[in-house]
C-alpha cells in the first residue's frame, strides 16, 4: 500500500505542477522577446526562438537566416553596433498563431532616425518559429 501511495505521489505531484503553470499567450512570447531586444541581451533574446527559427524579408521565399545559430550571429552583430537600439510597438494585432507588430525602431546601427517596419511572428509551441519583416 505504501508503494502505491508513493507511486501516486511521484506521478500526481509533477502533473499537478505542470497543469497549474500559466502558459504564455503568443503575444506574451513576442512581448518578452521585444523586451530582451530592447535590452540588447542576446542570451535572453534567443530563448524565445525555436531551434528552426527562420527570418524572411517579406515577399522572398529564401530566408535571410535560418536556425538559432545564424539568428544569434545576426542579432549579436546588430546589438553590438546599436548601443541605443530601441523598438516601440505602434500597433499589434494577433491572428491565430501570428503576432503582427508595426514597429518604430531607433538607434539601429547607430542611426537615430526612426525606421518603421512590420514584423510578422509565427508562434509554434510557445516559441517563435518564423519572422517575416516588411520595411522601407
């Protein structure tokens, strides 16, 4: 009997913990990613991405970068070259598994003039799987 109780405890306690955890909404995944982007914290920034993350320029079928390592290299260089980097969300829409942000970014590569762009984030399993960027 003690063995049965022990096994039940081993099984039920972790299950209760898993089901009691609040799952992030897809907008929260993107918001957390944006916070780390604005902090230029490459390690924290990368936690939001799936291993197979792909970055596209709108209208192109070939990705700019594919995989966490390539994305990390790309953004690490951007963060280093952009000490005043900051993105502000002008408008956000959520449709299905997509978060569509209209962003105004300053400090990119040392330039303080705002750059406006639209970024479409596709979320799978609470990770960013694909980003598509539309900019001037």
